[in-house]
C-alpha cells in the first residue's frame, strides 16, 4: 500500500511564496542590470526569534527593502545666493543625499517602503525618495544586494527570505522638501556624517574608494 505524500500546510506554502518572491526580485534585477553583487547570509534563530521574523515577513508580505545612494554633481550646483560667502563657490565636491528618520539618531539612505502592486523595486525606490525628500533621481545601477535566509535552530521546517537592495542613482531635479511625517531631516553631504547606519557606512566607503 502506497504511503500518501504529506499535504502542504498554509505555512509551507507561505514559506515557498516568500522564497520565490525574493528569487524573482533577484531575477528581475539581473534582467535589468546584468550580474548584480548578491551576498547570501544565513541565520539560525531561536524559536522565539524565528516567530518574530516570520510574523514580520510572511505575515505581512514584507520581504525586504530597497534604498538608494543618490549622488549630485558638485560642478553643476546652482549659482550662489548673494548671502553666501564667495569662497563657497569653490566647493565643487559631489554630494550624497542622506535622511534622518523620525526617532532615529543615525543618518541613512533614502528609499525604503512598501511597493505598489505593479511597481518594480527601482520604481518603488525612486517614488519613495521623492515622497520623503522632494528629490527626483534616476537609478543607474545596483551597488549591493543582500539575500538573507532565516531558519529555526530546531528540527522544525521553515525558512524566511529577505532581500535588501542598495541602488546607485543620480540627481535629476528638485529641492529638499522633507516629509515630516517620516523624517526629521534630509541633507546633501560632501563627506559622510559622523553617525551612519551600517549599510550606509559601507556604501559611503565604496564611494570614497572609487573617487580616490
């Protein structure tokens, strides 16, 4: 007598959908930009930690975020106001757009947020930058991608996958107009501020190395 195959539970199906969503996002990035730098990281979590991560992802549809390193050509900044000292005109270093979230004390890269039903990661990121800061930008490439896999450190089956994408972009137009419901502030920096998120700090280091 044949033994029937075990039926998939709702949890099994949710796990597979989550994993397929993340892999699909990577495939679409590679279709747009060719090979992208994907770093895979695996974590084993206690049952309590795993339940928390699972609830924050499979329970809500969240599977990661995308932010962007927006640069602005310092040679093409607007003319100085008459109130600004003339020596400021000689500072033609490129600038990078950074944001400070509500309740945060670390400067971060703009973007992040839930995508629309038919939006690509790129479209979501560009839209969110404009909503947060008033700045319009255009995506030029992918700086880094982190595919993180979470498993329970027990014999129980299950996995959660997330994708964090760091895009490169160039300034198009607009002036800073901060959405105060999300941010405390936003600014253009020629040098990295003292307090940065870990991800933003890593991207800044690569930016500085590329300029040297």
